[in-house]
C-alpha cells in the first residue's frame, strides 16, 4: 500500500514522529536529508501497511521491536573491507607514510573511524597501519576510535567475526596474517584488536575525539543536510591535529568548505586540515564543534565590539523599529548630555530629535527608502554661545535578508573642519594680497638681475685670477709628489730595518727556546721581559701570563724571595754574576735542586738594563761537587 501524498499536516506529523524517536530512543534525525529520510520511513510504513505518520507513532508504542527494524532501514550500514580499493591504495602509499614520517619516534598515532558500521573499514585501517609500522609498533603507538549511532552494528564490529563473503576483498596473505579461522567464519586478531575502542557516538550531538591524525568517515555525510554537514566538518576540523587528514567516501565533496579543509587528492576524497583560519572562523569552528570555551570567546568578542562602539570617535545613536533608543556611545553622551538611563526611552521624547535639526521625518524617510539620508554642516549653538557643526547621517540597519532592524544616527563633528575652511578662505585672501606684492617684488628682482649681470662679469675676472692661482697650486702639488716619493723610499728602508729587527728577535727567541736551561730576563724593577718554553714547562706558567709581572710576585714552586739579594747585587754592579742553589718544586709536584745563575743585561751604552736568570735542575752529587769546588 503506498503512502498518502505529503500535505502541510503531513509535515507536522513527520516532525512529531522525529521528535518521538528522539525522546524515546535518543536518535535525532532532524539533521538528515528529509527526502531520503521520508523515503525510508515510507518503506517501513508500507511493509506494516500504515498510511500516516501518526498511526506509525502509535504502532511503535505498541510494537517496540519495530524500532530496531526502522533504525536498520534508516541507518544504512553498507561497508566492506577495502571498499573503493584505489582510494585505499592511495591512502596506503601516500598518506600513511607521510603521517608516520611527520611524527617523532614512538609518538602515538590516533585515528577516528566515524560511522564505522559493522567495522570492516576500521579493521582495514588497522591492517594498513600494521603493515606500515609492524605489529609491535602498531600495538604500542596506534589507538583507533570506532564510533556509530547503531548499537547493533557496533556489537558486530566489537566481535570482529566475518563470513567468507565479507572478507572476499582481502588477499589470501592478509586473510591468513590478520584473521583466525573459526569454522566457516574469520575473526580478526585479538592482540591487534586491543588497540581499538568501539563506542556509540552521535556526530550531530556529541563532542568530537581530540588530537587526531586521521579521520575516516566514508559515505556518512551524504545522509545529512548542508547545515549539519557544516557542523560535522567543523567538529572534524577541531578534532584533527595540524597537518591531519580526513578520508571521505566517493559520494562526498567539500567544495564549499575550503576554509576548513583543503583537498590533498580530490579524486580519492582525501583532505587535509587548514591549520590557521581567521579568528572569526576559528571561533565559529569551535562553537560548531561543541567546544565549551567557544561561547566565552564569542561573548568576549561581543563585549569587545560594544566597547569599540562606545569609544568610537563619531557620536552614534541606535534606534529600534519602535523608535526607542537602544545604544548611545560615549561621544553622543558627551555632545548631547545623554545618560545611560535614556536607553529604552522614545527618541521622539529627546530634545535631540528636533534640535538642532528635525530628525524624526528624516528617520522615517531613511527607513522607507532603505538608504542613508545625510545632512551636512548642521549648526548647533552651545550654552557658551559657541557654534558647533555636525554632518549627520541616518543609516537604516538591515540583516543579511534585507529585513529592517532599526536606525543608526551618526553625528560627525566637523566644527574644526569648518574653522579650518574659514581659515583657508582667509588664507586665500591673504594669498591674493601676497601675490600682488609678489608681482611688485618681481619687478624689483628684474632690476636686481641686471645688477647681478654686472657682478657676474666681475666674478669672471676673479675666476681668471683663480685659474692662475690653480696653476701655482699644481706646481706645488708636483713638489709634494716628489716629497712623497722620497718619503716612500724612507718608508721602504724603515720596513727593511724593521724586518731585520724581527728576524733578530726571532733568532733570539729561537736561541732561548732551544736552551735546555730555564731562561728569564728581568728589567731593573724585577718585571719579567722574557720567559722561555723551558720555564713554562718547569713552573707551569705561560709567557703571556707572566710577561710584565714582577718575578717576586709569582706563586710557583721556586722560593722567589731568595732571588731579591743576588739579583739586586747584579743590578747594582756589585758583581758581574751571582750563583745560588735553591730547593724548589716543579709544576708536577716534584722536588728538585735548582741552580740559579744571575748575570747582567747590558744596555746599548755602559749601563745595566736588567738581569738574565738561568736556572737548571741539578742532582745532589753535582751539587756537592760544585760546593767542594767552590
């Protein structure tokens, strides 16, 4: 028996049936496409020989087993392993390797299989990830959330038991690798199944799973209307990580949602998340996705908009369709003496409605014509008798559907502009007077020009004299060049002698470095001028660390205070050289007998410029021989 033609009464009964299904069983079908939803409901009603939606509600109340049959008819669970094989091949070869390479080693991989039905596509995802990662990594890293609104289908998915017809899309290799044969049926491996969580989830009402790398929702969105599709896609956008992927079915397109998702491969319906939408879009996405913070963000933006309106430079008053004052910003309150308590009053009761200009008729004119009405340079006299000028614009406010909401009256203070205009007129008059004076001055300039011509002739004579002077300067320049050549020759000689000094210094340094003895050169103030490598090796201080310092202030293994007397006697000329034996300790902590010979450092003349200290390590036998010979 065919269903009766749809009438307005049918619409009410149809909505009542959907409301009954939502109240009694928690299924909200209001977001589904009504044409396909009516068609499936009609199919069940025809099978039960029921003609009206009201009668079908009565039938459901009496026969609760009909709910399962109805939901199986509405929630079409059409799925298979590797359905649309080329799309899955693209996912395996391009998307999954990119997804894995973008994660740090050991980082979790989260997948959501939305609208999973009886689980074939969920286990298809598991097989592909296990092939890419290996079983061990798959078990440790992968978490797959599989959801559907159909509890019966979820129960099948949890069991993971399939007959031979269901697994015909799998290769024998994968069938043997991932399934266990139990009689005529096949069961997906239980150790891999522990990575999956199956649960009931309504894409329209329930919040999305967070922090996902891949969302698979194939041929599910096509059952919803455009508004619900936009809401679900916003939730998918919220759920995905940056650079996350959405995998849809062949019957689904996202051409109008490029602000949320952009195609990676349109033929195979693979999309990636647009990670940086504008703030307004981001708030909308968060609100649609069910984020509890979204409304707070929106409210903050509303307050921000109200604050921006209040501090705007242009005085503004907003009136609703009944002529009542709705909004007054701060400049309007300052200019016209209004208060917040004036909100809600009739605009006609305010003095501003007729002074300095009658605005009531012009407001009506703007509302009727649906276009702004402007008045320029409207003068208003202030209590202190000063004049104030406004440009007034009455703008009708409409919504996107062109419905009139109210009127905005804007008062642009142009007093300063008017004053500047008056000053400009005055400046123009002054400019004309100045122009006349300029003409007179121009005549004087012509006379002056003639005088300048005469001066030019005198300057030409002076220029000739300067040329003569320039020739003399050129002669002097030649002489300077000759002197410069002589200076260059002298400079070459200086460089040559400098090189000789450097060579001599290098030669001297080589000699000192080659000495087996410690060699130290002091000035007359006991400051160190030279410290050879043997000294650095023995006492542990580099030459650059001691140069310029007093040897008496060094903290080394040598008792330096005992050097003061022999060195001073040599510097004073009392002896040509002095020799002392000292007990010392090397930088390595080794105790030694050190023989120190101090000799004069003669200057270019006959004076003594410093002292040369030669130190050598001596053994006890040699020291006794030295003492005996001494």
